[in-house]
C-alpha cells in the first residue's frame, strides 16, 4: 500500500454516468488543476471573515491582512529555498509570472527555450525588444544540455535567459534543471524555472538548482485559482518599468507645472503588484506550501512513485496503449503521464472514462503543440487550437493524447478504477 493521501476536497462529489448511475468523481487531471487541500480550505475559511485592504489601511484588520500577505511571501521564499536577497512577487499564475519576467528583461535579451515547453514558457518571449531562440526537442537529458551549450556558445554577447520546465506537463518527465543551469552560468546566461508541474510533486530549491527565478501557480499546488508566484533575483525587476502601473507601485507621484507627472516607483515586489492584491489567494498558496512541507516532500514523492509504478505496470498490460516520453522508460517522472490508445480518438477515450466511470482526465495537445507532435512522430499535424483535441480523421494517425495525472491527494482507488476502466 502506498500510504495515506493528503486530505483534499471533492472526494465525495458524485457525478452522473451515461447509464443513469452515479460515481464518486476521480480527479485524475492534477496537471491541469489540483483539488484544494482541506488544510487550505480551513486556513482560507478562518481568514475570510477578517480580510481587509493591505498596505494602506491603519485599522486592525488591515494590519492583520498586511502581516498575513507579507508572511505569505516569507513562507513561499522558504518553500523555494530562496537566497536571502531574492524576492517573491505575487502574480495570477505561471503564465502571468513569465509574462512579467518577459516585460522586465533588458532590451535585446536572447531567450532560449526548448520547443517542448508548455506554451506559457514558449510564447511570452515573442515581444518587441527580445530575441527568442527555440531549441529543438531533445531526446535525452544529455542532448538537452549539449543543445543549450551549443546555442549559447554561438550567441553574440549580451544578456541571455533560458526558460525551462522542471517537469513536463505532457510526459511528467523531470528535466535536468541543475545541469542546464550550470551550462547557462558557464556562458553568463540566467535561468527561469517553470515549476508549475514540478513544485506540486518535488521539493524545489533555488539554491541547489542554481536558477535565477521560479514561476509557479497556486491552482496546481492544491490552492484555488488566481494566485501565482515569480520568485528570484531583483536587479532586472527593479530596473524595469512596472508590469502593472497604478496604486501601490509608485512611491511618490507629483504633478509638475509643465503638466507631466514625476513618478518614483517602488523597488521590490510592490513595483510590479499595483492594485489591491489577491491576499486570500496568496494566503491559500502559502497554506498549501506549509501543508506540503509539513507532510514531508520526500514521503509524498515516495508515495507518488508507488502509485506511478502501479499505473505504469497496469498500462503496460493494456493492449494498444502507448505511453509517451522523450527520455526513455526509466527516466524519472512525476505523476503525469500521456498515452495513446490504438483505435481510439483521444477525446472519445477521455469521454468514455468520464461517462462510464466518473474519471476526469484530459485529452488533447496540452498547450504544448510542438512537443506532442514530436512525441507522436508527426510534423504535418493539422493546426489545432490550444485545448482542442485535434482528433484524427479516418485513416489518420492520432494527433493527440490522453493525459492522466495525480498527486498528493490521490487515493489508490482512483488509480485502480482508472486501470480497470482502461
Ligand atoms: N507551465 C506548465 C508546465 C504548465 O503545465 C502550465 C499549466 N498547464 C503553465 C505553465 C501555465 O500555468 P497557468 O495556467 O496557471 O498560468
């Protein structure tokens, strides 16, 4: 037995089946969004009656909210093992965090990313003033480092950044982040880690990995939607124009006689967090960080690996199921796995799991179109909008996949039900 899951919400939600029956919902789409931890619910429920504006009010509850918000930053800093001079900026999520960083990069920065990235890590760098460089999809961790080294060696002098995922949202495979960061450093490049999929499953230490920034999302970390983090170095962020301009970002604002405004912007997180912040979201995210840490990241990862081993051996026995991966069967992965099923359109297969068994998975291209196409061996796939299934026409090979993903709150029964349904 894999030990007890962490208590999460939603385990008692019943969903309708196609035969008129009902089944408890099995959430096996953690890579999209994780169910909230019961502990997060408790912390949020205790805070909701007390919430008030932060930073501006002098009243007791405003001070309490301000303390809680700043404490949430410190909790996240501890969770990510940040060096003392690094800072935590609260955002809306990973996509927002990476767009913030893109907006703050020095003019002319070359941004390297592998084509296998989630679109959130691939697309924000396509903006005036930046030079995005898309590296090929590597077939081994060693090749990933070699491709980066080669590209950095060929690049002209100037600021450069690597954006890399910690764990793939399609295959769950772990990326050689520390090795890539070391290669980047050898060439004077900085690194931002997309930890949206890594942080829910493994401890993330900015110090040990040697990265400069980390981006993550609360809703993939057992907290609700709308809160995320960009954590890391401050120099480029403090030198950049505010990501959002408005109340809280300006230290002083003066109306000059010539009709212009003289603005002195804050340094630090406030510079990029104008407007009333999402204190409830930050508090929830920090609560999830504390709960995961207290449960023991290694123990959670060990339990997850047991469930993953069961899942893999079960799928290996299922005829026609092909599990997707870049780095070989033995390469470590988190609880995220995509596969195709001979004779099935992925979207229909996912629907059948839902309608017949109350199981929620996802089918499609997972906002990582180039990666899924590379995994399926096709370069001529029809374009499909992000999130659409791109189902094969008669005679066409499958262009998309089914993804099953799970984590700290998943009961063994969900995995067993999924395998018998498959
Ligand atoms: N990066 C990765 C690896 C992801 O899996 C996701 C979400 N699927 C994102 C970034 C974007 O996260 P969000 O939608 O919370 O901004």
